[in-house]
C-alpha cells in the first residue's frame, strides 16, 4: 500500500534535496571556474571537462553520503529517497542551464549543440549518478 507524503516528509525531501544540490553546485561552480580560466587554455575543453569529472564524482559521493546520514534518509521510504535525488537533479539542471546560458549569452539550443559528444555523455552519466546515490546509499546505510 502506498504511503502518502506528509507535510514533514515533503519538507524533509525538499530540505535534503536543497542541501545536496547546494553543496554539489557550489563545488562544481568553483571547479568550473578553475577549469574554464586555467585548465581549458592548456589542455582544451574536452580534456578539462574529463579531468574534472572524477573530482566531481567524489564530491557527489561524499555529499550523498553526508546527506543520507545528516537527514537520516536510511529510515525513509525508497520513494522519499528517490524524490530527494530527483528534486536535487531538477534543481541542479535548472540552475546550471540558467547560469550557463546567462554567463555565456547562449540559447539552450546553441549550448546543447556546442557540447562535446564524449564529455557531454560523461556529464549526463554523472548527473544520473548524482540522482541515484541518495536512494542507493540510503538503502545501504539502512541495511
């Protein structure tokens, strides 16, 4: 039987997702600045993005692990843990696209067509990991 979200449950999902998004976005913004200003001129866009990915995956993992413990997500339903990942992913994509488009003065279509196929695919995979880790780590912590 499905359990309806209570006000406390929904507030917890939004709070946890916001915290997760905030930590990962802040670190990603800092690394993106370093990548763009110093790394891209030396190694190129693709290589710079691919070099940044393992660092961001580590940030995502440790942030998700902190999130599960801090918000006690291992006690929550799988639905709530999935919701945390989905809401955090939605916030991340919305803010990243908005910031990137504003900073670069691009349309969404121009931005997407300018992405390198390989680093773009790796980026999408890292977004999926970002969304999947709260439910996965919550299940592991609760076991």
